[in-house]
């Protein structure tokens, strides 16, 4: 059947109409549209170059990057059947892209890239270094990790083994996982002599999606390493994790809201709050739960910046200190 995503008419196989469907031929997950919308949005802002959609499935992401952002794209997948689907999707939409049927590692090392997209099933840990190594100076990687349970759920030990950071379950797990994952990516870059700067990160549903730009040079790499260290949460050690800014203000202020879904717009508006503090306060006052908007408005009336976070539904980010926050909620 043919569905519509972004500006594309996309052929998908039976079984992929709604949710993720099974891994295998023609894999397509509608749930990841937000991640693809932001990929296109960022590449529209960055300016054109050459991109590798290294694990393309139906080709949806790479084809949208070519059609909507105007980049020169190579759309690659290891699965022969997927390559046939990608060819049909490119033809159906009259999109001029190169289509490859290679293993990630041979595709990525063919040339130097301005953008490499890594979107595997599960953990991307084995692919990140090779991608960074094959970027042009100031190139960007967009990477998805769907093994969030390893940093947020039952298997924290496995998360430590893969990503090298101690996480925690509970209300802070999503932010901790995101920062440990970013720390992991940035350390891989530093080991190759690249200083990474996160442009934007999404933590929603079952996945984390990070966009990081890499600049060559030992000075920039050393500088970024200073932002990756351990911390303490609820009297327990966490990390090492990335404690720097998660969002590049220029990027998030340039994103065109036209064409973004309501969900993407909600996420985007909250991106502005995430760097106000590490973690967040909650709407609890003792055993009571206060109205979120009431707290946020009061903080703003008192001259603070404040807003909701994507990391926890009842979380509030602000530049007020803990004492200032307490003072405000106990006087509401
Ligand atoms: C999660 S799907 C990609 C979904 C797609 N990017 C999208 O946005 O709809 C993962 C894809 O990676 C491909 N893949 C897995 N391992 C690969 C490898 N080593 N090299 C290239 N492609 C690979 C699979 O065939 C599959 O199509």
C-alpha cells in the first residue's frame, strides 16, 4: 500500500501500516516520523551537502532528505529486498538519489560525508566511531538508539557495559540516559580527535535521537571532555554523562514549524527549557500535586525562566535555585 509521510508517497509492505511491525524486509515504523521530521528540519537549516542514509529500510528518511531538504543523498541498506523497495519509492516520487546495497561499514568508508544517518535496530554503539571517522570537518551524525531500556529499565548493567555510564531508574532516567548516550558519542569523537557539539536531541516514545556536529582538532576534543563527568543524583553516583548544553539555540530557533506535526511542535517548544538546569523539579508539594502551569506562571512572574520538560511529564525546568523554587511553591 501507499502512504504519505512528509512530501513523499511511500510504498510500504503489509504489516507496517500502524506500529513498528517485525524486523526484516520493508521495515517501516510510523512512530518514528517525528525523528524523521526533525532530521529533515535540521538539514534544511544546515545548508546542502552530501548525505548517507546508511540503514534506510524503505528509504523514507534519505528520500525525504533529498526531496525536502535538497541534499545529495546516497540511500543504502544491506537488505536486497529493501533496496528494491527504495528503488520503487525513488521512482514513484521522481527523486534522484544513488541507491546502494552495502554493509554499513563499506558504505560509510566510500567517501567523506557532510551528514551520516545511523538508524539500526537496537543499539548503534558499533557504528558510531566509523561514522565519525568518515565525516568531513564540521560534518554531522544523526543517530537513533532504541535500546533505551538498557539505560532506563531493568538492564542498567548492560547499559553500563555498552555506554560506559551508570544510570538510574525512576523519574530522572530519561534525562540521565540521554546524557550518558551523548557522553558516549562525544567520547568516541574525542578519541578520534573530533570535538562534538550536540545540535538537538529527542527523547520520546522508545527512542533517543541525537544530532551531533564534529569539528576536527585536539583542542575542541579536550574541551568537550571537560563536560563529561560523574554526578550525584539522590545520593547515588551517576555517569559519566554529558553535562553541557543539549540544544544549539541557533538550530532550534531556525526550525520551520510549518509542516511539523502537533507532537513535534510540542517537543520543539520544550527544547527551549531543557538547558535551564540539569534534571528538573517536580510539581509535588509534600503529598500534593500542584498545577504545572500555575507553578510555571508564578516562576515567570518572579522573573525566572521556566517551562515543561520532555524528560518527565510532571517535571519543571527553571533557572531558579532549589530554595527559590521551594519558596515559590510553598507560597502558592
Ligand atoms: C530500523 S531500520 C531503518 C529504518 C529507516 N531508517 C526509517 O527511518 O524508516 C534498520 C535498517 O538497517 C538495515 N541494516 C541493518 N544492519 C545493517 C548494516 N550493517 N548495514 C546496512 N544496513 C543495515 C536493515 O536492513 C534495516 O532496513
